[in-house]
């Protein structure tokens, strides 16, 4: 996590508290990183829409922010870690964090999130620091946002809107942009401004007529209602587009299944080093950045096991505590890469102050996308940045985990061996003698099967292999006898 620029003030009682290119993969990653660092913030997210298409390009103006959280349970250390993560999110979005505040309460205030008596103190902190935005560490209801914004006199944003803004900045592919826009619109619909007199559902002009009766004549559909109608139409269109993109993804996945290619999905908390590990294992050259949610668009690369078998590694979007439900739903087609994988490589940041809570948050999301039953291999990354005491504690908690560093390469060979050991083995053992003119079958047996031994004889190449049923049918005419590997 990026270093936060503040120390939370706490008190138990009050506020003291996949694209084609001619460039190689490594060059593409470097260009993407340079382009992202050149990003500039723009004014946006006005809830009064002049055109629904504005939502496609909306970004929050978060330049100088004050963070505020409500500590309801757990320890003070956990509450400070949560606020530090919020600071990292705000900095990833392009903000300067000025102050962090935590209030101890049994539950957030239903009207103003923090206690009503403490809102004025929050306003004083905003004035003193010169902040133009308050970011709350939780998802606020529309009324909480409106009430708090009215009292503190500056823009108020919740954790969900902040994460959505980061996703909007980092999405690159057509599918990723559509998924993010869908999540933004679903978040925005209940939060459109326009209350009291402006919220009219009465017929306009003479449309009510005498037949309409008393109470039906009025100004007609308001701008708020028009915005909502346009947004709902846009949401429906985006759902259709994402469904079509999902079909293309399913086709690629079905092709891999047909060839019985094992699939490994890399999952984990955001900024745990998933993309770095993918680059280290496969040389993919995907964008790597010390920032939250640097990867949104999934990347799938082929890797070859030491026995010659091919398997795929897929980098996926990182998870975070309280990942907005809108994002989980919008990215469901992408996250199915994890749910359909033969093995989930769960990457954990070993240098983080609280890796156990990160693992719990990731497993919570995996359960939400029906991937909790997938075989899991824990990879404790960044061991070069972790202290020995922490590593000893983690080895005691997760004795089967592999400890490695994508940056230095320490433990990566052991990680590859652990992945290969957990890959599903082809189902059919065979001992075949292939004529030298059938090099195509030998190549496929080595590529898609597991070659246990090979011997060259005058009549041809004798292979002791395990293959999938489809390839076994093609090899059947060349069977010498049942493979010694058969159970």
C-alpha cells in the first residue's frame, strides 16, 4: 500500500479520533504506465446531468481531502488500517490527503454518518485544512450524503464512489469500460439530486385534461425524472453489450476446455503483486504499478510446465474490503475466469500490516462469485519487504503457503513447482509407439498431455503418456499396451 500522508486522530468518545499490438509485451506495459502517470484530474460528477453521456467520462475532483471513518467494532489498530487504506485509495485517485479522523460509535449515525454533534468539528477541520472534499470510509445512503454535504459545505464522497472513480481511470478495454460505466450508473441512480418541488410525476400542460381530475395537472416530467429514464435506458444497453462480450470470452474458454488446458487464475488483494508474479512466471510484460487497482482488464498468458505441458495463467482485478456490490455484479463475467479455474493462485502481500484480514476479504469475494470451492494455493509475496517476525507468524498460520518475491525472484521457482504439482493430470494413461511420420501427434501429446517417458526405437517413438480422452482416441491405433502409469 502506498504510504499515507496523515496520522489518524482517534478518541474513544469523540473526534479526536486482451489487445493486438506490434510492440512486445514489456514495451506495452511501460507505455501504459507512462500514460497513466500523465493522467490529470478533471472536474466532474455533478449530479445534475445535462446529458446522460456525461456519466461515461465522469471523474471525481478529489484534490485536497479530509478522511473520516466510524469505528464500530474491532481494535483501534484495525480501524487505523482501514483509514490508511482509504488514504491509499484517495491518493491513487489523484488526491492529496490532509487529515484523517475516526470517531468511536456503536453504529454510524443514520442521518449524518458521524455523530450529529461532531459534524461541526468536521466542518472546522475542513476549513482549517483548506480541503475541498470529505471522503467517508463506508457506503453512505443518499440522505447521509446530502445531509453531511449540507453541513460541511464541501463535496462529500463515500468509499464506493472513490473506488468507482479509480476503476473509471484505469479501465482500458471496451469490456472494462462498459463494466465500470454500468457500475457507476447503478450507483448514481438513487443519488441523483432533485427533491421536494422538483420531483414531479404529474402530467404537464393540458395532458392531464378534465378527465385527469384534481392533482394530475402539473409541470410534467422533471429533469431529474428525464435523467433517471435516460440512465435506465443506458444501463439496459450496457447489460446487452456486456452479455455479448461475455459470449466471446466463453468461446475462448470453451476452446481451452476442449484441449483440456489447465487454467490457473491469479487472485488476491489489490496491490498484492499479482501482475508482477505473472510477469515473473510468463514474461507477460503487463502493466505493474505500486497503486491500488492497477489491473482491471484481465490478462491470460500461456506457461509451460517442466514436463512440457501447457497451462494458462490469468491475471484478474484485485479485491478490497467492502468491494462495492455494483462492481462485483458488473465484473462478474470477468471474475468467472476465477470461478472456472482449475487452481486459484491467491497472492498475499506479506509486507502488509494485516495480511490475515486481506485473505479473509478475498475469500469473501470468492464466495460471492461461487469460487470458494476452487483449489487454492497461497503465495505470500513481497517477502523481501517483510520482517522475519511477520514471516514466521505467517508460516505458522499457513504452513502450506509458498513464500516468494516477484521483485527479486526469491521463491518463484518453488512457486512454479507448487503450481505444476497442483495442476490436474490428464485422465487417460497410454503407452504408444508413434511412427516417425506422425510427429504431429507426438507434438500434441507433449503439448497437451503429460509425457512420463520417451524412447526412440527403429519402428518409431515410444511414449508413456497421460492424455485427455479426445487425444486418447486419436492415439488409440498406436497403443502398445496399457501404460505403466495406469492406476
